[in-house]
């Protein structure tokens, strides 16, 4: 079996020249199969953060020559942040991939993602659907971030007493799983890395030391491929 960590790094290190952002689709297409990601959130984890809000989430798939954004939480997708002009450390890995693949600026108030790709993060369960060509191979990525989930490693105040400028706390986490679009495929994405509390990095950091409550935000996360019927 190919290492999930290896699959993640290969996918994220693929040169982006000549690659495209493909439109997501949940409608039937020729020789495509439905792909579903079912996410169950641990409400207790995010309610114990300073803000008590559900996490920001981005879901996308990549293969050697393409990326497809499947779903992104509304605030990151539209730039409408309450009390902030912007929040670059929200979902920085997805944003960096989106910008590099499309050549567009990061989504914001003036250039939001289409409504079909966005929504408010539900308080408990989230079901995300798309369709992909039968037999194709991809890696699915899920990035999520709870604001204000501070701990000793990611504190609310930095050296010199300055506050965390984005109210971030523990940085976004990256889950990944390689998969093939064949009927009845089932797999669970695995935690493989994180971003940074202060810097909107473009590549995942494999060091997960210091991540505490954030690792328990997912009760379950399951990827399934259905039949064409």
C-alpha cells in the first residue's frame, strides 16, 4: 500500500504549470460516478474554543494534471469575516493551491467562489458530493481550522505580549487520502499535517507536536464512491 504521507507530499509537490482548476459537479455526466465525503464534527471541541464556532473547512481533490475544489466554508470562500478585513491563516493550504492552479487571487468580497461551492459549516454533520470520471485516480484533501482554540504551543499572546493577529490558535489541519473512482470504494482520510498559527504557508507542515484539542474535531470522516445508478 502506498504511504498516505507519501501520497500527500507527492500531490502537493507536483509542479502546477499546465494544471487546471476543474469545475466541481454533482450532476450526472457521461461515465462518471458519485463521490461523497461524510463528515461528523465533535461539537464539544469547537464550543470550548474562545469563539465557540464551527470550523472553516475546505475540501478538494487533486491528480497529476488537475485540481477540483469541491466545497469551502462561506467565510473563507467569500471574504466576509466578522470583525476582520481578512483572515489569511484560516485555510492557507487550500487558498495557495487554488491561487496557483487558477491564476486568480484568493477568494474575497470582490471575487467570491460560486455559491454552489460554498455554505455555512453545519454544527454537527456535513455531507459533500461531487462526481468524477470512472476509473480516475485522485487524492482528496480536507483542511479545517477552529478559530481561537489556543493552547500552550499556540497561545493567544505571542512574544512581547502581542495578540495572535487572526485569533487563530492551533493552525489548520490537513487530512488526505488517495482513491480511485470505482464503485463501492470506501476510505477514511488521515491526518497528515498542519499549517502555521501566524504565517499563511503554502505547504503542510508534518510536525503535529503541540496539536491537542484540534485533533479531536472529527468524530468521523468517510469517503465513498457509489455506482452509476
